[in-house]
C-alpha cells in the first residue's frame, strides 16, 4: 500500500476467519498503488443470525461501526467504506425443505445440508425450529440491508456467499473451521491474483450481471452464487 500523510479506514465485517483470509491478499493487491493509505479493520461474527429480535438491521451494523471507532479512536470522517460479508446459510431455503435427522447428534452437528437433494437436516425437531426461526430472521435483515448503499452516511455494501464461502468456491460445505480454512488455502494457491479470482467467478458462473439478490431470492437457496466481486470493483475506484 502507499504510505503518506493521508490515511483512511475500510471496515470489513465478516462471519469467520476464513472470509478474512480469502479477501486479504486480493485486497492488498488492489490497494497497493493507491495514493491514499488504506487500513483495514476486521470484525468477526454473525451479527445478523443471532436472535436479537428487537434490533433493527441497520442499527446492528451501526453498532459494530461505532464499536470499531470507539476501540480504535477513529473519527467518522476516517471511515472510507464498510464491506459486510455474510454467509446466507439456510436463510433463503424454503420452509418445506427442513427435515430432522437425529443421527447428527453423533456428529455433534446442529444441522447438515444435503445440497443435491436441496434439503436441510437438523438434529431434532426443536433444533429444526430454532434454525428455521434464526434463518428467517436473518433473511429479513439481509433483504433490508441489501438495498442500502450507506449507513450513517458511510458507504456500505452487503456482500454474500450462498450458502457459505466454501460452498461457492468448492461446491462443498464444511462444518468445522479447520476444514473451511483448508478450502480457502487451496483456493488461494490455485487463484493467487485478482485476475485469477475474478476469472474463476466468471468461468464458473458464480456472479451475475443481474441483481444478485433477486436471483438468490428466486432460487431454492442452494444455488452457488456471490457478489464478492463488488468488493474488488469498489476498491478499484478508490483513490
């Protein structure tokens, strides 16, 4: 990255370390010759999927922005943009596709996706209902935030992977963090540059020129789809 007296902050909100690692080298490549020195602040956690039933979606994001500013002593004017990267999980899967498989208890899993059959199995009836309610809540928040281009007058972009980042990149869904990281590491080794990355997304038809949220909404929820290219596109136009 460039180094001068001008510095700006880009906040990257991700759900897991794997998404941070995936984006890091691509972001560094895009920003390395900018006139401005951009510093990334990363927050980790699924802030949209937890059951904060009384929390407005925009207020949830705003709270995270203010948390970063308070912790790092940033001013609002320091923040150049916020990229919010989410796994949509089962939030776009139809209700009739939720079933119970008690064998999952032996694997210590609350749920499991059967992608080919387009089904989601939960370990119990109670867990099925909990998952369904949590994802329904997340679905509503995603729909709200997908239409926002600013929060608190700061440029904001909602970026998604369906169902998870490793599902989009490899066609497989992993259930522990180490396995997710293995997928990301292998992907980065095979696609080390931004050109490689964007070429893969286009070749595999994982991105669309249509509104990706509309495409996702009309799908069964299992379609491999992302708008992660928007992060690269947005960063390229920064000075």
